[in-house]
C-alpha cells in the first residue's frame, strides 16, 4: 500500500533523511520510533505530501505521488497530529465534515457518516457541537481521528497523536485507537517515541536514529537481535521495555 524508494531530504545542506526505502502492506500497522530529531515526522510528512523529498519515489496503492496526483492521493490518506490539528474557529463537527462538504457530499450522507464515526470512536454527539478549545485533549484527539476517517481513507497516518495527553487519557485513547484500527484493517503508520506504544500498535517497528532507519522488526527482534548498537542504547533508555515484549 505504501512504498518508498530512495526517498531523502536535506535542509540547507543538513541531511534530515538519507535515501530510504520502505514497504508497508495494505492492512499492516508500522510504528516508527526514535529520539527527537531522528526524522520520524519528516518521513510521515513526505508520505502525506506536506514535505517534498529531494529525490526518490513515493507510491500509495501503486500510484506515484507527483504534483499532478497529490490532491487525489491526499483524499486516500487520513492524517492525525497532536491535539488533532483542529481549526479553533469551527465546531468539532464542522472540523470533522469539512472535506466531505468540500467534496459535495449530501447532508444525509454526511449525517450518516458522522453517526457511524461517533459510534466507532466513542464520541458523544454533544461533544461535536462544542469548539476545540471547549474540549479536553483526549476529546480533541477523538475528533481529529473522526476527521481523518471521514472520507474512509486507505491509509491512516498518526504523528504522535497521544504525546500531549496525561497518562490515564493516553491509556484510554491507546485502547480505543487500537480497537478502531483493528476493526478497520487499514494501512497505518504511527510515529511515536514510546516503545510500549509502538509494540502495542505495530505489527512491525522501525527504529530511527538521526536521518535513517536502522532496523525494522518486532519488539522481540529488536531486543534479541539488535542490528545496531543504537537499537540497544535506545531500548535501554525505555524503562520496563522487557515487560511489553
């Protein structure tokens, strides 16, 4: 479903991502972990078309991402960031339905889809009448997920979506997000710095050090068969990682 071939990116001569190739299957969840500045979010933004690589090819479902195909491909991608990335001047429901309204969906079709998604992500309809700033962090993340899923995309891209939540809210949302992604069986790319979260979501985990992927595998692979000293160092810094392996 997602294919990267020799994708790389630099800013003012500083290499952010060395030539990188990656394949993610149609119903696969891949978690990307690494320290801050390792290029995790850059890689995700390249996939979604927000960052143009210096070289390389990106394919979504066999279609190459180009300036001519970018708009159509973005409709096949759902993108969630911290705090949901919602427009503060719009109600939560207006945020969720924005793209559907721009695509000319009928009010009946929009209403049916909102009902379906509200049930899927456990959102009370009263929340949708409020504005983002009247909602908690966890509520904003649920609304952001509804917005990402509104057009029923093939791919879901999650950029540290729970990074700003308190531990209890984060645990609840992790459970719910895992339930949603299991039910929908979509291709999912999750960026996180938390190994436990990566192990919970990812069928595979990609470990990044600054600018490059150093290993891809299950958490057990990373612990038992690290391919680089950095993998050992990174996992050692994650307290209690053996308990989730």
